[in-house]
C-alpha cells in the first residue's frame, strides 16, 4: 500500500503541509482593532432661565396679596395704571409695563396673580 508521502514525494508533502499551515494561519489571524470612536460632541449648553422682567409697576410689593380675597386690593391712586380682573374674564391685550394687574379666581374671589402689564 502506498502512503500519501510516497505518492506526493518528500517535496510535495512539505508543500501540502505548508499550504495547510498557511490556510489555517489565515483563518486564525486576529481581527483588526476597531476604529476608535469619534470624539463625542460636548453636551449642549444648559438653557438659562429667562431674565426676570423688570418690576416697573410695583408688582413685587403686592405679591403678599396672592391667595387673599380680592376685596384686599388697594384702591388705586391712579386707576389708569391699575386693573382688577378675573382669570377667565376678557381684558384688553395692550401691554403697559407700568400697569399693575390683579387677577382673581371668579369662583372663589381669591387673588391668583399680581403682575405688570
């Protein structure tokens, strides 16, 4: 019986073994390192709160009335610069930064908001 080495000869056998190692070696090569991740973008800036509106009408001095009955609204010295209205009542949309507005709840009569405008 003839062996594989005898059929191929010594040189043929070496070539076959060498080819087998090359094929196996090609299959076992390590995968290349993955490409580095691109640098992450910096986080977006934190939105700052809008600047407070100037207190041109003196609303800050009347904030203690919020939650109190509308009967406690002071009688205006200059009625054209003060408005009292319910929160669901229609009012003019003109903006006057010097006008002091008192808005009350129509059902309870309690002041809900004091602001300029």
